[in-house]
């Protein structure tokens, strides 16, 4: 069996430097050289997974095919590599401790005192090697969340130290991402924060093999030499990561800096071929050379934080690039939309996407939005809660069910057109209990959904608790809102559409999770195209 090599990515000085993008870019370059690579993320918070976190806390919750609720960085991994991730690709401190405590309760430690070292660290190491031991990958990149020196990150750093020793020379390396700030008053870049960060890492027994330095200005040869000398790395292992126009530029920037070459050399692996980034660069060319511009409104509850809808924003970028159209995204807080101001807020938009969400806040604003776009023939895409609001809007304004609602908001509504799934009714735990992961959907021929996908059976990822109430299906279809996609096993409605409208599609699933650079999602490609047609007509 081949020896899997490991790359650990740590961060220092400050969070949000972009460890996930650096990890994904390095993996992309290794993949483009012919190596099979995957990335995993270890998060130091005590939540078992991000499923119960408010998006304002940690950005969106990304969902994998196997139903894992994970960190949004896994979305970057999939978008860059075009390879699905799984439950094994994201581990939190909460999951680690839960597993160890369950083992202790079962008596697996034979009466031993259970401690951080060795029991927690052993659990972490086991999970760090899970993907490597599958035999599917040449290289496993492991991103450690947080920054070096954080109390909560210490067990992960200690686990990395132990693994570096256990795996031996040339089998595992550490890439340390740090900040080289520019002080405008002094007019110079400062290396001291990076030096302190590397020193903190060394106090934990780990020597950085490669330094990736986030910076707003180019690092001079002198600064690189200084960093190499004081941080105990080779000069070629000091890699600059300058601010980029788009995250999709980063693989090319890392290629120029030789990040992949240095990593392969330290892992004692051949360079093989020059990285094949032809298709990647074709995407970037289309992205940077649009022929048209459209304005698409994103109506949601969490628009103040960009990361809340990260996958949707990136899927719109993919859909735009495929059409050589620049998508200007206008974020609109659904709380602020009323019947009185909806025209003013939406009148200059070429299309509107109503975003997913939970709870009652802002839903009346979403319903007013959908009424306006339906009546004014503005292209509409509703995702998850957005689809459910489209159903409620149609029930109220076309079917005459004036107080129709979802039981999530009004349990005693006279017309529960959206309601709890039967198997959800007795669930009290909120974490990991929704309809999650990939589910099949059968499309009706002759519908817009069928035209978009070009096939009868699709599989999309879900994350929700409430469903279309099939008791009302006949009423809706008679009135023109067609269920164009249903789950073949349960009969649950997955897609609704209006065939009298240029583009009016609501989907119960999350198509944004499956959109990648190599394979933009057809729903977003066609939605952006519809926005362009609206603009030019």
C-alpha cells in the first residue's frame, strides 16, 4: 500500500487570513500535477458540528453528500478540486470529546484515567489519518482552525507534533500561514508578528517547513531573507500571498511562488508534470472578461455577513462566468421589505434569489418579494425556505388561502401548505436531525427543470426540516404552480415552477453546494442567463 503524505496548515497572528483558500490552492496545484489530494478541516470549537450555529457566528453551514453539516471551508475545497468531501473531512473538538467520552462510558479505556494526552490526542491523530489510510489519496492536507497559541487549539497542535514524529522525515510537513502587516505611518512591512507566531509554534515543538505570508505589498528579497533567517526556514520556503482580485487567482499566485514545488521537495515526491490549469484559467478568463453585466438581488436574513451565503455567492460567480456575464449581487435584508417599499427596493433588479434560512424573522418580506417578482415577470430562484415562501405566496394570493403559512411560523394555521415531515414530529435534539445530504429527485419531462438539467433523475443536497404539504398538491397544480421534481421514494416535492413565467423556480434542496469551477451548477447558469434575457428584453 502506498505511503500517504501529510501537509498540516496552521495559522498565526490573526484569524481570517485564508488558510482554507491556501489549502485548497495547494491541493489544486498538486491535483493539477497528477497527485490525488484531499483536504480536511479540524475546528477547535466544542459544537459537535456547525449545524446548530447561527450563520452570524461562523458563516454558512456546508452540507456534504453523506449528510455531514460542516465548516464552510469544505465548500472551498469542493469548488477548487471538484471532488466531493464527506463526514471525515471536518472534525470539531466537540466531536472528538463526544467520541472519547462515549468510549469511556463503554469501558474501552479499561479503568484508565482519561486525559487530554494521550486519549484526546490519540483520537485526533486517528481522525487525521482516516482519509490517508483509505488508500485513495497520495496527499492529505489538514487545516487546523484558529490560530497558534489559542488555548482551544493546543490539543490539535500537540497531535500534529506527535504525528510529525511518528510519520518520520519527508512524510509530513507544516505550512504556517501568517501576516506581514504594512504600517502606513512607518511606510514599511513589519516581520515581527510573523517571527512571534513562528516562535509560539516552536514552543509547541513544531518547526514550520514553509511560511506563507499574507501581505498587501510585495515582499522584497531582503524581507524574505530576514524571515527565512529568523524563522528557521529556507529562503525558497518563504511564500508571498498577496491580496488577490478573486480567490480563484490564488492557485496561479501560489504556482508563481513555487508553493507546490517546495512542498513536493520537502515530501520527497517528484514534480511529475507542469500543473495543468488550462480549464481553470479558461474559467478565470471568462470571469474577468464579461460581455454583459446583470444585477441580481439576494434577499435574505443574514445578508450583513457575506459568509452566511458563501456557496450561493460563489455559485452565482460560476453561473456568471459560464455565460461571460458579470453578476452584481445586491444584498437586501428581508426584514426591511414591506408591501409599501417592495417596488422601490426591487425595481432595478434583473433577477431575484430568495435565500434559505430558519425561523419567522423576515419571512413576510420574502413573501412580498416573491409576489412582486411573480407579478412583474422578474426571474426568480427560491432556495429551501425561499421555495417554501413561494408556495405560501401562491397559496395566499392565487389560491385564496389568505392565512396560509408554514407550521414553523404558525402551528395552528388553517392552511399548513408547508409542514413538519412525519418522521420529524417527535424529534427534540436539533443537531444533525434534519433531512440532510444527497437525495434523489425525479424530474417531469416538458418542464423548465427538465430542460435545465437535461436528465430525468438528479441527486441534490438537502438541509431542512419542513416540507411541501402534499395534501394541497392538486390545488397548486390546478392553479398553475407545477411540482416539476419529486423524490421518487417519498413523493415529497423537490421543485416547483410556473410555466407562465420567464423563470420562476423554487427548489427544496441546496443546489449551491454542488456548484464548482469545473462544473457550474445548471440552475445558476440558467438563472443568470434568464437575468440577462430580462435585461435585454
